[in-house]
C-alpha cells in the first residue's frame, strides 16, 4: 500500500542545524519505499525531508505532498515565505499553523518525529489521540529525544506502541511494518473491479 507518512520536525532552531541530514535521510527512505511523504510544506527539518524525497530518481521515487497554513499559492509564498519546488502537490488549507497541523496529521497513516519544538509536540499529541502509527528518531534532539520521558510520565493513548530508533531508514521500515500489520486485513484498493467483486461476494 502507498502509505502516507508524515515527517514532523522543527522549522528552525538548533535541531535544524544538527539533524538536517537525518531528516533528509527520512524523506529519502520514505521515497525509496515508494510511499508518500506528507509535511507542513514548511522550512527546516520537514523541508529537508521533502528534499530527500526529490533526491531519488523520478522513475522510482514516492510523492512529496505539503500541507500549507496558507489559503493560496500567493499567501504561501508572499505572506508565509514557504518553499514550493520540493512538492508534487501543495494542499492550501487556509487553516494557519494550528489548524494545518491537525489536518496534516489526520491525513497521514503514520508520523515520524525528528527534532521538534512545540508545533511538533502538537502534531505528536494529535497523532497519538488519532491512533496513528508513531515513530520517533532518537538522537535528533528537541522533542524527539524528550518523547520517551514525556510518555513515561504523561498518559497518552498508544504511548506503548510508539516506535523508536536512531537510524532513519530502519525507523521508516519499522513504521511501514507496523502499518502493514495494522492494515493486514485491508484488501480493497478502491477500483471498480474490486468494489463489484466485493459486492458480488456479498450476494
């Protein structure tokens, strides 16, 4: 299945300097697996993840989709000053940052936190409450490295199922494996043939 995997991370701050290569490798690994990367269409670590997607040859890479806080391309560029060229498609949510975060997370199948500040904490908490598959890249600083302690001390749904690793490609594979397990009973891919076949099977 072509899962949609969100990479959540700091748009600025120290973790962008220290962990941008890790974010790039996350995006590259998601792309090489043929999956779709979702980000907040922003700068910093999510932007590096989007660049990682684009580093894979076009004939075998996944997609990069951005969820913008802006309501239009003009607002995205002129008001928010956010990037555009690393995305196959940008969803202009018009929800500003807080609303955009919820729409982004609710649209993904799984989420990976790299570095991260308060916005990433908002996205992680939304993901946990939404029962998404959650991965955390340890060693990337910021929220990511505080997450184990946070979830040991604050009760959250699905906290025991959060996936941790220090290697980007390995973490992506673990998240995909968890999604495969979650959707193991899901066979319908939305094609008319399968819909008809499913209906015929029900008599």
